C-alpha cells in the first residue's frame, strides 16, 4: 500500500498526473472510489481484497475528466474496459496513466496499450464458476420457466438506471432509453418497460461486455443483470472468435462478419 | 387525539392480518425476496419480514406507486377523447410492519402533494391508508433518524405503532383516529398497558451525529460552494437509486403510452440525479454536471423544503446510502456540511 | 382456440424477399392472409428492437427474411444481420422469449414458391402453438385495457 | 394534422376480384389524418394519375398513399405524378394490395381486411415521411485506370477518345501486361505483339492520357465523382526527360545474370533494364535489389556510359496526388507458380514448364528466338505433353473454378509446336474441352485433325524423370480408365489463372469487395458485370475472373462506357434515401458518441469522421458523418447504432416503428 501511495505521490508531485483514481476506505465495511489530487488525498489510498470494483467508468465522467491528466488503479476488468473503450475511440493511448497491483503487491505501470494487450493475453478473464453455474441453471429451465424467472426479476426493477450508470461501456450521452421519437423503450418501470430496457441493454453490450459485474453490483434490487450479458460471451467467442476488451484496435464482433458464420435456424 | 396504550400478545398478531384480509383490506408489508425486502401485498403473517432492519425500498409506493395511470384516451378521427381515472377508486389499505421513518416520510409527501393545487391521486391513496409501524429494536451505521428529529420509536406519521416489549408481548400505541377506527377490528385482543412502561428501553440506540440546524443553515449558505459539492460527488455516477428508495423523494414524470388507437398517461418516478432531469429542449441544461445535481438533492431536502414547506425532506433512514452503488454516504456528507 | 387467427408480421428486405413475395403474387400462388409484410431496404436495417415491438403489440409470430448469403444487394447487409440474429436469438432464448415464434429465412427474388411455403408453414405452426400469451400479458394493449394495479 | 389522400386501385379486376376496393377506400377515410379517399379502375393510367394530381391540389394533400400493385412496379410513376402536382415525391407511399394481397388470397372478408391493414400501415407511415430532395454530387471528369494490360489499355483509350482525361498507373516498368508476353493468339494465330504494340504506343502518345509506370496506388479516398488517389511512383533511378532510350547502359551493365521476369525465368537481364524491346515507355529502370552499386556501393558503369547523364542513383520515390471521378480496375491475373505441383515435378525438372513459359519459347522475340527448345539442354523436344486443368477445377488444390482460357491456349500451343516441329507429337491431357466462342471449337478441331494432336481425356497422376525423359503417367477415361504412360521430352502445364499477387491489398486500398479467390467482385453477376459495389469504381478484364483477350477487351469497353456515362453530366443526381447522423443543440451536438462501430459495418466506407471544434479551433467532439456520395441506403448502420444517432430516410426509425404499431393495432 505504501508503494502505491509513494508512487502516486511522486506522480502528483512531478505533475505526471493531476488526479489519481483509486480506492479509499468507505462506509463501515465498504471501499469507495477516491480521486487523489493532492498528496494528502493520496495518503488515503488503500488496496485491500475488498478493492475489486471496476474504476474505469470514471475515466469518461465529465467532471473527472476535467480534473486534468488522470491516473487510475486498474484491475483486470478495468484494463479490459480501457481496451474496449479504446477500440471504440473513447480513450487514446497515453491519455491515462495506468497502474496495476500485482499479486505480490508490487506495482506494474503500463506504458502503452500494447503492454496491456500482452498482459491481458495471460490474465484470467473468465466469469466465475458461480456465475457459470447460475447461467447453466437458467439454461436448464424450460422456455416458460425462463420467462417466469426473468419476469420475476424484472418486476423488481425500479428503473433507477444504476446498472447503466455503473457500466463502463454505457457511456452514451443519450441512451436509447432516453430516445422518444420513437419511444423504443417505455419509460415506465412496468413489466414491458423493464423487459425492453434490459433486453436492449444486454443486446447493446453483446460482444462489448467485459464481465466486470458492476451492473449487478450496482442494482439496489439485486437483479442478476450480469448474467444476461455473460451468457452471450461464450457464443460470441466460439461463434465469431471475438472477446471484448482484449485489443485496443479490435473490430466489434457485431460490426463484422465471416461469410461462413455458422447458424442452424435460418431456412 | 390522545394516544392509547395497549398490549397485544405476539401470538395474536397473525389474527390481525387474518381479520384485515377477511374484511377485504389489502395489507402491504415487507417481504423478504432474496437479498431485497419489498413492500408487497400479503395474506398471512408468516410471509411478512418483521425482524428485518428496513425494507429495501421505502413504503412511499403505497400512496405514490412507481407507475400510476392518471388518464386514458382514445384517438378518434376528429379529436382525442379523454377518460379520467377516478382517484377515489382505491381500496382502504393497511400498511403494516413498516418502520417509524417510513411512516414519518409520508409527512414530507403530504406536504409536497398537499400543496395547492393538491394531488388527488396521492392524497386519496394516503387518506385510505392506515399505517401500522413497528418501532426499531436495532439500527445500523447508516441510520441517523435521531439527527433529523426522528427516532427508533418516533410516532409521527404512524396511525398505530407496535413495540416489542418482551418475547410474547407488543406494546400497541394507538395514535390517530384512523388507528383507533382500525383497532376496532382487534380490540378484543388488546389489554390495557401500564402507563409506566418505558418504551425507550426497547428501542435501538441511534446516536445524534450532527446538528440539524447547522446543516440547514450551512446548506443554504453553501449554494455557491462548487468545490464542496464537487468533492462530495466526484464518485457519484448519476443513477436514480437514492431517489427511488427514498421515503420522501416525490419527483415524477408523465409519459404517454399509446398505439395508433388509444393511449394512457402514466405518472412515473423521476430523479434529480439524472442528467436529463433538467435538460431543456434547446439543449441547455441548467444543472449541467453531476455536482450540481447532487447539490440540488441536498439543498432540496435541507434548505428548500424546510423553507417553503416547513418540513424536512429527510427521515434519516439511510436507504440512499445503502442503495448507492458508489457509497455516497449521506450521513457523512451532512456531518461534513454541519462542520463547515 | 378454434377461431384463433395468428397475427404474423414479416420483416423483409426490399431486394430479395419483397421481390420474391411479388413473384408469389405474379404466379398467383396462394397463401394465408395472416402474414403482413413490412418492407426494409435490407435485413441489415432490421433492428432487434423492432421484433420486440412486434411481440408487445400483439404479434403471435414473426418472419424475418432477406437475400441468401452472398446475394445481398448491398453485398454484406445480410451477413451482419445474420450475426445479429445469432446473438439476439441467444438472448431471447435465455430470457424465455419463444424463439419458435420467429422464423428467419432467406428467400430470393426467384423463390416465389418458397415464400408461400414459408408463410403457410409459419401460420400453421403458430396456429398450433396458439396466441403468444406470455407476451400478450405485458402487451401495450393490456395496459390500455386494465387498471394499473393499486400496488405496483 | 395531416391531410393524406388514399387512392385505391382496382387494377382492372386484378385487385377488385378478391378485394372490396370501395370498402377499403371507405374504411380508409375514417382514419385519423386522411382527408380524401377514393377508388379507381386504373390508378396508373393517364386519367388515374390526373385524378391523383387534381386531388392533391384540390384537397391540399400533404401525403399520398396509393394502394395498388408492388411499389417495385409503380412507385416511381406515382412519385413522379405527385411531384408534378407540387407534392414532394417522397411524401408518396404505396400499399401493395395486389402482389401481396389480391393475387395470393381468395375473395373473402379476410383479404379485404388485410388490404385495409396494409393501407392503414402506409397512412401511418406517410405521416412520418419527410420531404426530401435528391442529392447532387459534382463529377471530376478524369478517370484513373489501374493496370496497363490489354484491358487497361482498351479502357483508357476508349475513355480518352470520348474526350476525358485518363491517368494510367502500371506497376511494372512497361505497360503491355500478359498479352505482350504471348506469341500468337487464338483462334486466329495472329501475332500478339503486332496487334498490341500499336495500342501501347497510342497510350503513350494520347493527349488525354497521363501514364505512370513503375507506380502503385497507395491510397484512395473520396467517392464517386470525387476520388482522391495517392500514387507512389517508384524511383527508376533515372531522369526520364534526359534519357533517350538508347540502351547503351543496358548493354554495358556488368550484372547480366538476373532471371528475366518477362521471359518467366527462361532468359536473363541486366540490373538496369528495359523489360522487353517493344516496352512503353522504352526507357530503363534500375532494379535496386540486384544492382551492384546499391549492393556494394560502387560500380556506376551505367552512369559513366550514359551519353545524356540521365542516371540518378539518389532519386527517391515520388508521391503523386490525383483527383478522379471514376476508377477502372484492370490489374489482371497471374498463373499458378512452381511448388504448387510437386507431383508434376514443376520447379524440380527444368523441362516441366507453364503455359506462359511456352509462350516465350514460341515467341519470335523470346529466349530461343521462337524455336521450341527444352530449357534443360536446348534440344528440340520430339514428344511434348500438355496438361490442361493444372490446378483448375480441383477442390484439392483450392481452386474449384474453371480457368476458362486454358483449353484454347493449350490447343494453340499444340498447333504452334506442330508448326515448328513437324516430326514431333503433341499430347494433351484434358478433363473436358470447353471451346465456347466464335471460331473456338473449329480451332480446337484443327489442332486435333490438321495438326494431329493426341487428345487424351484423363488426368495426369504423376510425372518423373527417367533416362533423360519425363515419364507422364495418366489414365485415358474414354478407354475405360486404361493407364497411359508417355515418355515425353517436355511437359507444359496449363496452370490455373489466379488473382494477381496483391489483389486483396489493392481491393482494401480501393475499397471494393472481392470473392473467396481474391478476384474483384462485380456488383451483380448478370446485370452489373463491370460495376463494383463501390459506386464509381469499375472492373475490366481478368482481375474479376480469368478472361481471354476478346472478353477482357469487351469488359474494358463496357467499363469505359460506364465511365463515359458518368462523365456525361457535370453533377450526379442520387436518390436521397440514405443514412444521416442526427445533429442536436450543443453541448451534445448529436446523440452520436463517436464509437465508430458503424464504420466497419458499412459496406461502402460511407462513414466519415466529423470534428466539432470550439471557437478556439479545439476539437470538442468527433462524430460520425455519412458521405452522401457513398451511402447506398442499406441501413445496416442504423440497426447497429446504439444511440439511434444514425437514421435512414425512407425507412426511418419513426417510420418502421409506426408501421409495426399500425399493423398490429387495428
């Protein structure tokens, strides 16, 4: 932890960065994002096993961007977000100073996107066995059971859009949900409005989701939203050979094709 | 009216629910659903989660649902034909097992919706709702009711309040005429309580953490302290979780849903945390950045409401902090404002 | 169920399937009147959300059809569409939307008979399956008909 | 409030036989926004159109729905009629109640109800239609021809003779292409050089043609009518203005043993060379990879002997910018090379050669001065075997197509051989003889009958050397697959014609699509054979698929006509049914977030970047922008766009959404 604080202090002192996005102590047993702009603030940085959430979403937040040149403590999910965002022209190489804490608590700094790509090739990017088991459980249901299952989940949704706000890939200035000519997605959080919203969101994240799980973590109503996009990761990988957030110049799986893409349902 | 004190055997509690239901009253109560606790219609006591700290969402939806139909219309060749929804078409309802902060939250809503022109949809529902709250034997770090004038045994807003005074007995405080009327359904189960029972003994200990007057005066003065709001809200991601779980947030939006023939007008919850909340058609947004929206949230609750409606916009339930995906802790923020 | 007439919407591309359906007409081949066509320039234009809109406005079945692979008027629109449907079908399946109610097909401008078959088979299948009750429950018309519950 | 007119056509009895047209018109009148509705026997007839026009004027209609036949049939008719009545043509839509209704359903209520539905859908759609104006694009009347083979030459001359400027870019030091390597041409056996060289010279001398040889296209931007091309002129190490083409340098160059590409390795050339005597331009280039000076730092013999001091060792590549309105791709083909046929010993045995090498042997200007001599020892082969379909029509070799020209040139080769070696015997192994073409079958017959070529239907399994002979083993399938073994002196493989080396990269540079074999793809195999999917780019010759000379020339002339037609107007007029990125008030400017996922989905490279700058000139947002010249209106980007920032005229989100609503809610 000291190494991290020292490093960030140095970065701030020599003006390499103007602000550093890292973790700090939160309420009771929580950790939260902090934005160190001074040496004093940097001294509050922590890195504990609880520091697991993906900070990369802040890189595109208007007011955070305005702090100046940013540094960030990135975990694997955040690195993948950065790669995906780069492939969508939202972050440029060299724009952000990126630090990573290794298992032995030493720090790695990534000088460029290429080094992140090389690192990610060896990183564990799979969804957890628990998440996998939950997906399999749903897949084992009958169609109508699945409908019932999701209907019950979506019923809880209050359309607070915490999932959207927490997702690093939901950076659109004007979400389709907010488009009203035509009103594709009903604003109301009734069954239809919720189903439409979550299907739309899952589809828009298909091939872009980097499985950080922030959507589900953010949901105050405990809806397992992450499963919607997670279950698309495998088909996109095996079908199209694409995995999101691995390369800064990747072509999006759904904006390309192979003439021999396999399907078994078109007659 | 003067409050009446009674005793109810815990074992008779289930009869209450049975009697309410047999009279046809819908009963809304907290129900545990996975990790969340929802306020939902129930038929029996055993489905009610009475020993939980708080429901995930507040009880406001009993009178201010997340989706509410206010108008129907048909599109005819020459004109639009409207059919109003009768705001009185709402059954007498019992809101059961909520916490004192939930009940007192309705005070703020009453003030907001009662202001002229008054809101018949809310007021009628509220009028027809009898609130039976349960005082709090426990609290957590997010609770700060005592700092905003409430408390674990606060009775304002409740029609009847129950307090567990032993494993077998509940202290029943009948607080309003509405409560009195409802208690007629279970008078036979009540016995008189000794006025000497010290209710406080059975309540959670919630420390006062800030000086409310300071918060109010400092908030009002801090309108232009951009740095303060930015500092507090840099991690805010602009979702509406805080507003939607809040017992006093009352902002709403109207949306029409229609096909080519007919449609409905719906009232839906809205949140000042959303960037589109104040967006003008021109493209101008008077609250351009999140810190300004955060300021609005605090100012509204601790400056504008006390000033204009003579009621505070916060009950200290701490739901917003618990629900916040990025750990925006209102207790902490208010404390720091008080210390400015 | 005897007099159940399925409502089926067909989303087709202008260059192949629409023209194929024209040929069905020119050949006077008969098919069921339950299917109504909405014309798109290309299958690549067909947004997945429009399928959701069809179901929630009461469609019991959907046909999506365009040019065979390599025959796209715009050379690659149908390839992109195909990928989109592969993914969207996965998602629908996972969320319990009945993918049996959506038929995807390639019908060329020369396949007038195939179009008639596609329509007739789909109508027969949906007739067998009955109205799409799950979706009908949350359809737009439901909100219009019923009281929104007191206790949402 | 809309004022829409609905016109229901009976189409004689084609519609009214099964659909109650009066009822459809009546019901339509009750729809919100419908001002006027009627039915008529023949809407497309003169009186029908007049009625439509009068109704537009009389009822001040702001939208028209014609319920009749397929819009693919009469949409232009009715849009034109609307336009003539002063209504924007794009405010007119058609309901297809004939092909999609009356002709496919029986006469009953359901059929009439369906017609009503179809009309209602269009009434709702037309409410969301926008008045659109056709798009005008200026045209730069210069054509770029890439490739200087016979197809490129033909296209360039045809365009130039129409009075338009042409820039020709050729990769090699000389134009002429494969045709200049051929000895004689089928089916007339006239000399290839004799008919080609005058045209090569014409290219060099034509006032409308600018020729860049030893040059390659590096970058292509822009769109139909307005391409911007960057051409890299590779350094020839020569001042072309000073060089007189005397050739002294080429004779004095001490490097003499470089395999000659033009002779396909059957001869040698120096490091400073002219590829062949009739080359255009007839000026040398230095092959820097093999030049002693560039390798060792000294020599400069050419510089010393040059009488006009034209050698420039320090010359660098030059980049030339060209503006052109159209591009003709004529980059030709290649033939499969060695090591593709280990079983035939190609590359291992010197006397197993390919067809182009045989052309050089037979050519009077070739390495043997036109005498057929084996490369190994210079002997005249007495038995020669020609193997047709070497690689072609062979899934195992990855080439499933027929190379088309081999049957004919193999017959020609057999004849040329027989004409030069009177006592020799030519054998041909073939799969089928495909001699479709004017005088082609007769030509093959002559090879068989007059020149006594031994045609054996079957494939060669292996070739090996034994006692200085090439043993060719095969089977004669017309003799019950009887094994055949020929002791040959020489073997000629008619290797498959394949896409040129670098075709794929060029296609990507120029932005045209290509097929699985890397041949450039035409826009339509039948009706648009010389167009590509990219407007303004055309195909000529064998870069599209193997073609013989007359076919290449015909395609080239076809492409030239397309270019000339394009250049016949100062401006292009295009249908405005294209995609458009929305613009909104600042600070968002557009709901586009600049993710550019639309860029790779666009088949036409029509998505560009637009930078929004503040008053200080700093870029504050980058948006997608649709190039009106390139967009063809497929709408694939629209369906992909997450924020719905791109929409498409004619099939807008509002329109299709409304159509679904209207269709399902009666």
